[in-house]
């Protein structure tokens, strides 16, 4: 009996998925690379913890991607979280990007205790996050993006709880 075309398709599909899977760096590999490139020995883990505990969050919002599901249907899918924070004194957006990426790498590698910052939105267990900081109207916009919708939902949940604990009280002007 010959090999069925479906069996050949499945075999090629599995081989393709396996080959593609090895092209993506594992989270620990990405974290080790980022730690080497982004971490500065002048900025210690306790200083970063203190910085993250002192962050003043102005607001948080979910990030979405508009996805075409089929010709007659589209939907928005969560693609991360954006926290707008007051700039820490003496820290540029580029420096804060490096600090947060380094912090994420060190927590992922087990070099920093993940419980030091409750609901820390800048890391997920066994997942790599893309973290970028940009100036926005005199403040900093911190975007945190994961690879999957599920992970982005977790990022948004953590970021929301973190923001609630660090929300800057803004008084209304009469």
C-alpha cells in the first residue's frame, strides 16, 4: 500500500514547524543576550527595584491589532499594554528602555527575585517581552508586548494592577 498524500502533507508540515521552531530564540537565550548588551554594571538590581517601586503612572491602556479574519469579518486582538509614566529624574527614555530590558532579562534568568515588585509588568515566566520607552508629551510611554494574545492578556492584567498601585493622583483644576 502506498503512502497517502495526506500523510506526506502532515509529515512536511511537522518538519516545517519543527524547523521554524528552532529559528526562534528561546526566552532564556534572548534574555542572556539582552543582559549582555543592555545591562550596565552601574545600575544594580536594588536600584532598579527602587526605581520601579517609585514609578508614577499617569494612565494605562491596552494595545490592539486589527486582524482580518475573513473577507467579511475583522476583529481587534490584544497586542500588549502601554503605561504612561512620569520620567524618573535624570533618566532618559533610552536609558529607561535599557534599564527595563535589563530588569526583564535578569528576572527571567533568575538573577532578580520576581516578587520584589508586585505585579511587575516587565517580565513573564518563560516568555520574552518587547519593551520600548518613548517620550510622549513630556512623559514616557512604556510599551510592553508579548508574542501571543494569551501572554498579552497576562501582560495587560499585570500592568493594570501595577498601575493601580503606582497611579499618580491628578487633581482636577476648578
